[in-house]
């Protein structure tokens, strides 16, 4: 079965630093607290962002540049391991002054103000491994 | 009071199968784990999707066909009972190659790659029942 | 460190009242249950809404009026204190009949039908205080 069961660990609220890079800040925060597995959400605003869309036929990411201030209307993801190191998989919906939205896989973003809610998961540590069907690094549950 | 209080049960991480139907996969996963009540989120990508918009005046759903690969920028919902069986209420924000978004009630979608985070809720099992004001199947808390 | 660690408290499912104001309903519900700190999500639909975009240069919110029925495609946020009183910070992605989205900071909305999932957080009560860098009321963790 491609699943694991976890017990809830600590829950953190964290105010991300103004001008920090959002994705790296989440990973660095988790490292500092020795969190290995987690799920999280973020609300706030960013100064600029890079989203990505995965081309399912070509197996490659296309970048979407957003060089403007945007609200983080929705941002959620999970933390697991990739190449033995903490890795954050983050998706986001961003909104401009007219309420128009841009969304996808979040590569990076510069924080204006952002509040992280992170739920630590206690149990099996999942490692991402290359999946030939999709070309993506997906969770390997082992012992099927 | 139209609410219930729950204790946190198991938390699951589940890799949905490539080419499976997303909403049914969540319900089937919950059934397999004997989960009755839950809240969940999904990140990933789909090959195609059917969203719905509820016409609040006519009391009927209008379908939105999306026959293209899309990122799951946000997907969240809950699991309760309808007609005595597990039922998933799912909303989603999907994004295309330009970062343009499509959103609403998620009827079904074909999984390209998707990661489910499901929080089991221990406590009162809620059943959905017809609500004449909205025409929707809403939670019945009973014993008001 | 600009963070606090919490233990999970009660989890609530709450059916918001038809025609109630969404943001105030969340705050009033939390007050009624004596919840001080929480994170939450909402799925459902609204009759109309007011979103806001924060102008990062001028340090002021711009309002976005949406006078039409909309699906709540995503809605998440947190509850903490501001001026000593419970305050909900809510962001949302709303969708119209064509699946087109409008998103940002949610000021208020009239509920058509909505389901709240609220996770109580047990631990330090955070108070929002004026932050001169952003002009926003951000969490003050104290004792740095």
C-alpha cells in the first residue's frame, strides 16, 4: 500500500522574515526544529514569485515569472526527504491587485509578510525517488 | 449548536495512483482504513478534471469541463457520510501552463501524480441530509 | 525565534449559518467555545464577498467587490489576538460560474452554505502588533 500512518507531533506557528525566500525559509525552519516529516500552510503576501507548471508529456517544468507584489491566497504542501535532505513540496495560489490569480507549483518567492502553520508528523520518514511514469520525484513507501 | 468536537485520529500520507480517479480514490482509501470522518488536502497534478459551480438560485450544479493537464494548486475537503456511505466533499483550484486558474467544487479528476494528507477525526459521525433552503446535502448534527 | 510550538486541542466541524457573515461567524464560534488560538479551513459557497489586496508600497488595503454568488474554492487562516480580542486572518480563493477565480485577503462574505474545520492550538497566545516595516499587524512572539 502506498501510504503511511502518522501520529501528530508539535504544531508550529512561525512568522517568516521580511525579504526571506519562502520555500527555503520553511525548510530551514524545519531543520532548526529537527522536524523530518510535516504538512503545512502559509498565508500572507510576497514581493515576487516563480511558479512552475509541469509539462506532463515532456516531463519538464515550465517557469512562470511573477515580478509583482501578490497576496498568498492559498499555500500548502508537505515536507519529506529528497537525496536524504529535507525537501518542501509547495503549491500556491497568488493574487494581484484586481484579485486575479496565478497558481501552480511554487519554486520560490520573496516574503513580504507570511505566517506558517506547520504540523509535524511522527512516524515513517518518506524519501522521494525518481518515478519513470511521471518523471517526478515521488514518495517511496517501501515494503509493498 | 451546529457543530461537533473531535479528537485527532491517525494522520495518513497516501500517494494516489497514476490514472486513478481522484475523488473515488480518496473515498476508497478511507474505506480501506476504516476512516469515518476526516479532513484532507491534496497537492499534485491531474490529466483532466470536471469542476462544478452551484447555481444558488436554481439549486443545481453546472459542470465545467477541463480537458487538459493541470496543476492542483489547492485541494481540500472533508469526509463524512451520505446515504450511510463515506462521501468526500472536495473543492479545488487548478492551474494551466500559463498559471491561469480554474476553481470550484471538484466532481472528478484523473490523477497524474497526487499526494493526499488525511487527518482522521474521532467522534460523532456526521450524516449529510437534504437542506431545503440551499438544496444541498448538509451536515445534520442532531439533538439541537 | 519568531515561532511558538503548540499541542493540538479540540478539532471542530461547524456548519455556518445561511446568510451569516463568514469571518464574524468564525470569530463568534471560537469565542463561544473559548478557543484562543487556532488554524482553520472552510469549504462552501457565498452570496457575495469583499476581498482585499494589500498595497505593499502605500501600506493600505484596496477592496475588491464581488457582488455575485461564488464557490469557496479555498479558504484558510488562523485565529489569534488583536487588541486583546480574537481576530481571524483569512485568505480565500472564490470561483464563479465559469470557474474563473478571484482571490486575496477575505474581509467579509455572506454565507450561502459553508463548512468550517477548526483546529484549536494549545500553548502561547499570540497578540498581533503593528509592524512598521510592512504596516501590518503581525504576531509578536516576545522574549527574543
